[in-house]
């Protein structure tokens, strides 16, 4: 692994990550053209309140060039203007947000700031508890549930001065959708629509979060990911998302929280329009809360300290298990080519056999108890009728015998170990999030060429627990639909994934404003 370095010899490489103006130092490198330097050195951001990065917004609020109330009012107006079409924000707390903004402005006038996110508006996925604000998790049993306390991640963000505007849509318990509807949807709030094409999916289960952030409805959101639930919405909505290393962020207060055989699969992280916002927000929500027993106190490393020139990069345009369309494969190869201009080594490789084993074992383990865990959740919250076809699906599942379940568990662990050994020869991996851009909400699974349901490129990284950043790398051939790629790093090396994703964002342009 590349060491975190502060040596003068490596400062010029970090210019790529900071978007600094010192292009001359980079141009001196025989491996980087002046044109590439000019493109990468420009820090992609906006001057509009609704579309600038959360990082820039925080800086302007701290400099008192903007007031928290001014910013909150702008985001509220945007949500009101778009949400009748998106249906992304399902519960708001606007008056409380305005009151919080006024209080923060009074503090700022005294030179007293709440924290790194002082005055920055956020929304939060409805699967997280928010004190004083209805938090349904998309299920009927919680339709009027007002939590007495915040989830750990929400509490930590509020302590840093972030202002909650509302909750974003999620399928029931983040897992159960509505039959034949291919988007974030539930029977309480209905379906969320993609801001780039309202007939298209936002994926799930953090679909409301991804759509709202993409459309300028909040500076950032926080999602959860047990099988692609944060990364897929980042991909189809063209935003940046970070699935942190398993054990990095507490799940306390999330509707599917910690504990159980599948405990390590659930990972939490931010969604934002710019990669640098992920690097700002994720450390703020990380670290043990002494409730989630899987959390460990691993220090964060600074992405600005990553030496791109030392990295060994591996990529696969497809993994041999899932179909991937030509546009997505093209962008994976393009990202690899961009890294080839600066990294020590870039090569194509894929451990297909072990991915296949882990993918198969995930399927067995996730359904091994006949989804009794899902039924217990429903009973816990008083939901007597599950969304869509979940009752029917659960009845059709044949539970494994205990010996079969334990064998699947052992095979999964063995495959994880082999994959970790394979990854030891590289520093970062580029691969698809999904086989294609956003697909129609109302779809026919019998249509040839349909790639939905083939999630072998996302679920395996929940099983391994490795950190993954999704960044928009380009668009479909017609330019309409965004396409994200996964930037995967070894455990605890979010700094490497963030550094590489930031570089790719600088080359591709990253998030672009939707037509909504």
C-alpha cells in the first residue's frame, strides 16, 4: 500500500486532488500532458447556493458571506419546486430548520460556530431515526412513529451544525419494494422518480436521498448499503457516494441496525454532489458510539496525502457474471486510461471464480432463515401487511438447514480471504456499479438485454466490507443518463478510494445539473 507522505517530491501529485492552480509542477512530469493538467487542476464546483459543494457552502457560511437562514430558505424553495415530480422528500421539518438557522446565525454573529457543517442543509434517509420528526422506514407500522432520539450519525451531523430539512424516501425496511415497480417505493409514500428522466428509476434503497441531492434539494444526505443500496442510487442519479469500511460508522438508530449473522453487510456513508464532500462528512460520522459493537476506532487518513504516482490500479469492465452495456464498459476503460497517465501501474484483472462463490453464498445466507429476520422486524413495529409482494416472496423461500447455513458461511469467509489475497497486489480497483444506466420504473423482466437483478458487482463488497466510492464518470451515449463507476480500496483505506475518485471526477466533470 502507498504510504501517506508529506515529502516535497509528492506535493505536486497532490495538486490533482486539491484542484490547485500549481499546474506548472505537474506539467513538468513527462507522464502528464499540459492539457491533462489544465483539466484536472480546475476544481469543479458551482457558485450557486443550490449546486455548490457542501464544502464550499460550509466555507462561505463560516466566512459569513452567506447566512444559514438564506441557505435554508433557498433549499426549502427548491424542494417545494421539484418534489411534486420527484417525490424524494417524504417528511419535512421546515419551520424547525428555519429556527435552527436563525440560532446559528446569532452564534455566527458572535464568532461562535457550531462545527464543520455550521448551517449546511441536509436531508436524511427515512430509515434513520430523527428526534422529533416522523421516521417510518417505509413501513405502515411506523407511519406516525416519532423517535425520542437521533440515530448516531444524525446526532453527530447535528452536533457539527448541519440543519435537517426532512426525510428522503426508502423502500420498506430498506429492502422490500412494491411489486413490478423498479424504483425506491413503498405503500406509505409511493415512488420516487429520477431527476434526469422522470420515467426512470432512482434505484434503492437510498433512492430518495440520491434523487434529492442530484436535483439540488439538499447539500448532502446519508444512506445505508447492505447490497448496493447507497451505490446504485449514486450511480443512476449521477452523484458521489461513499460506502465506508465495515465497522467504520455506527448503525445505531437505523431501522436495520447492528447484530446478527449478516451484521457486517450493513455499511453507512454520505451522498453528495462532489467527492470532496464525502471526505468532509464521513469522518464526522465515524468511530465507536459504544452501542454498535462492531465499530472500531480506526483513524482516518487524509486523501490529500495519497500519492497517485505510487498506486497500482486494477480494473474490470465486466466480471464474467453480470452483463454490462457498451457505454458502461467504455467509461470503465476511460477511467483506467486516465489513471494510466499518473499511476505506477494499471492493468485489467478479475477474480471471477471467487466473485462467483461469494455471490452465490450471499444469496444463500441472505435467505437462509427464510427471511425470518424480516418478519421479526415487521412484528417489532406492528406492520401486519408487508409492501408489495413481500408476503408472497417470503412464503416461497425454503430455509436452509443449519448445517447448510453454516457451510455457506464458511465458504463465504474462505472466498473473502482469497479475494483479500488477490487484492493485496493492487491498491485500488475500478469496476461497474451496474450493467447499465437508470432503467424504466415500469419494466418487463422478460425483455431481452435486461440487466436488472445482476448485482454481483455491488453485493460482494458488502460481504468483504471494503470501502467503495461511486463517482459519475460520464453518461449514456445519448448524453441523457449519468453513469457512475465504483472505486474500491482495501479495508480502512477510504483515503485511497476518495483520492482516486476525486481525480476521476476532475477528468469527467462529475455531477451535472439535471434538466428538472
